[in-house]
């Protein structure tokens, strides 16, 4: 006499997909004027989680983020560029990176070093140094110093120019070590002949 009961049981349809996020750190290397001096150094840290969508409610639930490449950007030593000092010399390690960490860009700027040169005026007859001029400038710059005026003064004192290896247009500072130039000067002599008449 009791009525029959039938049950149709329904399950929420769901779909599971992979949700991926990438956190990037890019290091640029350039001079102060923006000239690129080295290739960019780029590191990616990937994170993944599962996203479950409920088609009945429309809601989406997520699992915890999992790292695929670790959770830290390691320290990076800046490349060496002759004549320049990188700032900073090292990009420090960044720990505890998560999927929520923002990607970043860092620029290492290369600052020209101050380098030196020396111009020695040498008495080639006795090997003594008559004077020494010290020059300095930023790496890659050109000195406005010329040797002409000093040579003329020594010539007025009786010296004769033997050799001069200083650049005619001025020295360009291209060496980190001190560059030595030599202007060698000799004594100028005059000869006379005495004639005697014997009677």
C-alpha cells in the first residue's frame, strides 16, 4: 500500500585545470648613457596549482601553490668590464619568493674608473729625469695635455728633441694601469775649428 520512491542522485560536474604563474627577475648591464655592455641575465621561477571549477555553483577553488624551480633568486656577480666599476658589484639573493611576488628588473650601471698617465722628460745624455708630468682622467676620455710647449722650453735651454712617444692629439685613457710616456732630449753641441798660422 505504500507508494514507491525512486531516487535520481546527481553529482556536481567539476573540471580541474592547472593554474601556472611565472615570477621573473631580469638584470640589465649598461653604461650611464644607456649603452648595453652585456646580455641581460634573466631567471624564471614557475609556480603551479590546481583550479577546480564547480559547474553547478560556478565557484572555483584552488589548491596551494607549488614551486617547480625553487623559491629563491640566487645572488649574481656583475660581469667585469675593463676600465669600469659595476654598481652594484653583486645583485643580492632574494629568498622566500612566492607566486604572489612581483617580477622585477634591476639595472647594473658601469661607472668609468679614474686612470693615470705620466709624461717623463728625460736627459738622454745622462739619463736623468728633467721633469715628470702626471695626468689623470676617466677611462675612455682624452687628455688635453700636449708636449709642444714643454719641448720648446727645453730647446730654448739648449736641448735637442730626440724622441717623443706622446700622442700628438693627446692621450686617450684606455689602460687601467698607469701609462708611461717618455720625451727624450739630448744636449745640443756646437763645434768650432781653430786655425793657427805658423810663421
